[in-house]
C-alpha cells in the first residue's frame, strides 16, 4: 500500500528548509533514479539496471553517515516514501503482467526504500520513525516471502526486529503498533519454518506469547499459526517425531484458544474461539489416530460431541477408525451405520470410511458394507463411481478359491444386482464406469474360475452381464459372456444349462468357439455319435482352424471317448495331405492315433490302416522329412518300428495271424529305415520281424485250413530271402552271438517249410545243414527238425535222416546222454529207412542201426536204456528174419535172429523170450548146417 506524505507543521517547515538547503549531488542522483521509477508506464518493463544503480547510490550514501543535519535525513525519508509509492504502482502493473523477474526487481526497490529509512532512522520531526522503519522492512519481508526468497525475507524481518528491539513494548499503547510487533514475530517464525529452522520457528511463536497484550485477535493469530505449523508437521513423513511435533503444536493452539475465550469481549469472538477450538480438536484427534492412540481419539470425539455443536463429517470416520484400532468392531459398525443418516457427510468421506472399515474387518464386514451402501443409496444420490469403488473394495485382490473370497463375491453379487445400483450405470454419461464395473466383476469371476470355484464364477459372470447393454455394438461381449457361463456350468456338470447358454451365444455370434463348446457338451453327455457330427460342424465354421481338431482330440481323450478322438485326428490328417502349415507334425498325429487304437484290443485293424498310411507318407516324403531329423526323428522311427513289432506279437498271441503278418512286415520296413549300426540290433529286429511274418503266414494256413496261394508262398519266400541275407551278413561279421538260437531255428524251420512248397529239396537240405553247422544248433532243434521233416505233408527223408543222425551223434558224444531220446531217434531212423528204402535195401544199413543200438546198450546199467525200446529193438530185429526164412535166405535170417538175441540179452525182463529165442536159433542153425551138408 502507498505511504501518505508527512503533513505535520514541523515537517512542512522542515520541508521548506530542505528544498532550499539540502540539494546534495548524491541525493539528486537518487532522486533522479526515483523519478525514473515513477515515470515508468504500466506497459513498460522495469529496467533491470535501475535497482542495481539505486543500490550503488545507497552504498555511497551510507558512507556519508553521520549525515550533516536533520534536513538531510528528512530528504532521505521523502525520497524513500516516493520510491515506496512508485513500487506500489509498479507492483499493481506487474501483477497484470505476472512477470517473476519484474516482481523481484520491484522487491529490490522496496528493499532499497527500507534501507533508506534505516539510514535516516534517527530523524526528528517524523512521528514514530522507528515504528515506520520497521513497518517498511516488515512489508518488504512479506513481499520476499511471497516470492519464496526466504533468506531475503529473513533479513528484512530480522532488521525490523532489531529496530523494534530498542523500544520497550510494554510502553506501546497503540493497537496498530502492538499488532505490528506480533505480526512481525509471526512472519519471522513462518520464514524460519520454511527454511526448515523449526526450532527457531517454534521459539519465536513461544516468544510471541508475550506480545498478545490481552487482544482476542492476537490470540486468534497466534493460535492459528500454531495450528498451521501442526498441520504442516502432520503432513510430513509419518514418523513418531513428526507426529509428536504436530501434537505439541496443536496442543499449544488449543491452549491459546482456551485462554483466548477469557479475553473475548463479544459473542462473535466467543463463537470464533469455539470454532477454532473444535477445529483444533479434530486435528488433534487425527494426530492421535495416526499415532495409534485410539483411546485418546475416542476421548476427543466425545468432547467434541458433548457440546453438540460439532457435527463435522470427519467425526464418525475418526471414531470408527479408533474403534477399529481398539478391536471393537461392533462399535465401529455403529459409527458406520450412523453415517447413513448424516446427510452432511460427503460421498467421498463415506466411501473412505467404508474402505477403512472393510480393510480392518475384512470378509466379516462385507455384509455390513453392502447394507450400509444400500442404505445410503436410499437416502441420497450416489454416483456410479462410488458404487464401482465400493464393489471393487469389497472384492479386493483375492484370486479366488478360498472361503473369504467366495463370501465377498456373493455379497458383491447381491449388491450389483440391486435394481437401484444397476440404474446408476444406465446411460451414456457413465459409459466408462459401466465398463469398469463390468471389468471388475469379470476379473473376479475369472479368478474364481481359475480356482475351479465354478459356482461363484458363474454367479459373478451372470452379474457382469447386467452391465452389458442390449445393443448391436455389444453383441460380441454378450456372446462372450454366454460362452464363459457355458464353461462354468460345464464345470458344474449342469449340461442342460450349459447347452442353453451356448445356444444363446450362437444366436448372437455363431463361431468356432460355440461349435467347440457344443462338442464338449456332447462328450460329457457321452453322445459320441453327436460329438463326431459336431466335428463336421466345426469344419464348416468360417473361423475354423485345424488347431481346434487337436483340442477336440485332447478333450475326447480326457473323456475316454477314443472313437471321437480317432475321428478328430483322422480329420486332422487330411490337412497335411493338402499341404497346409500345421501346428503339429504329421508323425505326431499318426503316433497319437495308433496309441489310442492300441488301447482297445479290437482295434488292431484300424491301427494297421494308420500304420500303413504312415509308412506310405514316409516313403513319399522321405524318412527325414516325415519322422524328423536328428535324435527326434530317430526316436519317432523307433517308436513306429517297435509298436509294429509289439502289435504283431500281440496279434500272434491272439491268433490273428493275418494282422500279425502285416504288422511284422511293417516292422521290418520301419527297422530297415534305421541305421543298422555296429551293434546290429536293428538288423536282428528286422530278422525277427521277417521270420515272425513268415511264421504268421504258415499259421494262417493251418487256421483257415486253406492251402497257401502261389502269391502267398512267393511273398513268404521273398521275406525269407531278405532274412537269409541279413542272417548271413551277421554270421559273416561274427555277430551270431546277438541272434537267439530260437530265432535261427525258426528261420530254418520256416525256410524248410516254404521251400518244400516250392519243391526245392536241395535248399531244404542245405538250410538244415547250415543250421547244424552253426553255434546256435543243439540236439533238441535237430530232433525237432528231423521229426518235422519226417512227418510233414511234404516230408523230406534226406533232411530227416540227416537231422536225426546229427542229433544222435551229438547225444552220444555228450557227457550224459539222454538215452530215451537216443532210443527215440534210433526208432525214427529205422522207420525212415524201412519206409523210404524198401525191403530190398533193408539189409546192411538197417542192420548197422540195430548194431549201433546194441553197442550203445553194452555197458549200461539195467533200465538205463529204456526197456520198452530195447524190447522193441529185440522183437523187431527177430521178426525181420521171418521173410528171409520164407524166402530161403537163411544167412540173412540167421543174422537178424542173432541181432535180436544179442539185444534181448541186454534187456531186462526178456529171460523167457531169450530162452525160446536161444532154442529156436540153435535149432535154426542145426537145420541150416544140415541143409548145407546135404547140398555138398
């Protein structure tokens, strides 16, 4: 504000003196600078050099002290007043331009004006020059404070304090001067607070208690300043030190209010002090609350309520939080419910109270929060944002699955389904809030769905549908909602409701998702034929992708609907043939199909079909392209080869010989794709597969009782040729040890059988001789070969005789011969010779066999050679003499009779026969001798 010119008589006299006697050059220079400041128009900026030039002039002026006379000082005062008033005018113009640089320049000019008065502070003829000088510094300090130049403000306040310190304040009676003293102290305190010199700031406030002079206004100002510092301390970091400082300052403020009431001289002051007291108590309550001193909060609230004058909206909130801190939730609930009837409580305060209550009470307070909100809804208008905030707060950040989350979700479901709440979100004005609450409900439902709490999830999804408008733009969102509801009820196994929802979704947005969910419903209903039909429906969808067939197969497998899974994967395979890029390799699909089919004992035919397809695709694309490269491809190929072998073995055990043969041939082909390697294991598996395949062909003939066709025989022969080459290669490489003897025997047996059908007896004998010369051969295999060659429809006596003789030689050479087996072989050899050579050739060959049997029996213990076989040999040898006797071949007859008797002597239990035989042989020899003599 501007300063009035000094108009006292003394001043006017002195003014005339100064005009005539004190025209000092330096004062003229200063006056010239002041005139420049006075001449600046509102549209012109203040020259930046002006404050600097004026400050230099003042520096030179200060060097003239002490000044020559009082008139010189009066001139300085006059110039100071002119400069101050010019600053006021410039400030008013600068406020319109809002220039911070010009404001600081003007503040510098003000500071210069104050310094000019300080230089001439001991002037006479001016009323209260000390007070006026300090006042100018005080106002300048306020300007610097507003400009955030707290160091300069502090300098001004300290200079003003220094000036006033020479005055005895007890002798000051003017109200304005007393107020200046208090205001200066308060301003200095505020500046100290701003520069974080809190100790000085509080000290100055305490010092100001001596400057109240019993004035209600002074009490108000000081109380408000204590409260302001308390609020500032409260807003700082929430530590114990800050809270203690805030509480101490607010208690000082409250004490001043109490004392100020005693100084009040009218009703207006009294009411103002009471209002300040109530306000301070509320802040003190807030501090106690932050410190956790809940009992103190309750006491403060009770004091505030006892007067009946304070119905501030914060009181119920403070009381509720304090009761919560004390663990008295019922009292806190009373406070919360009481807020519903208080129409003065803003909506934001109420929502904050609900959040605080729910944060402490948790799930147990969900029902209360809902009831209070609905009560508030009936009392006054509540915004959609508030409803959204409450719903989100009650739901919390739970991920679902626990009991608390389920309770909160149910409460929110009841809340958001209330017609009044739904109405809050109607209209275009609350589109964002409607989308937000839909997202909140949807996310909660998703969390419960992820926790497999399908019942709660379904409820929340249904409630979220309330906040999707029924218009064309939101058809997609509604369809999505119906689809997830279908999933929820699928999880609850309520298939009819799930079907209803997916039908509604399909009406709004027919797509692959709807078709796939219908497929899932058919699976769970175990309607497998309908599920397979639904696969075809999926293929007709515009947004179909082969990936869904893979998903359908997985779903079918999980539901044990193997036929549906096979149907789905079969459709999946068709896309590979068309050349489309697929997410899964073709070999994996084939492997999955075969794996599924092998789980059913009656699905070998279908499994064979897919194995043949896989073989065909591998042949067409190349093994590396089809099965894959590296170790992955090798594993896939081994799987197909081993599975073919296992299925062939299983079919063979189940007497499904045709399938067995097919699988074995496939196994040999798959194994042939593999590197045989140094170990030769794959070669052995090929050999096994080929031999078992030929065995299956032969077994099929016996099973069907039909003779093999020429084609079948040729096929078997080709397989055996492959097997023979592999076996010969292994034997030549010295790897016969990795081949089981049974395998080589089976090869020999099947080769004998097939080549017998080709009338290749020479090869039959060759293959048996080869086997007999191998390390895998033993007398049991030779015995079986010999017997088989002698008894089969296409018998080969040469092969049989060779095999039996080799077997007999092996047995005789053994350390512990099996004489029953030897006896059997001898009988077989005798029988073969008798049948195939005829009686004319019986002679010496057969006699040698009998004699060999006799030599074997010599030296054996009684019964060691089978008695029955010994008797058979003795009797048959004796009986063989009958024909030569009738034919008159007496020498031949004598030989047979002698052999029979010799054998009989080695067989126990033939004593009676032996005596008769000896008598007959003796008589026969006498007869022969007499006949010979007669002939001479």
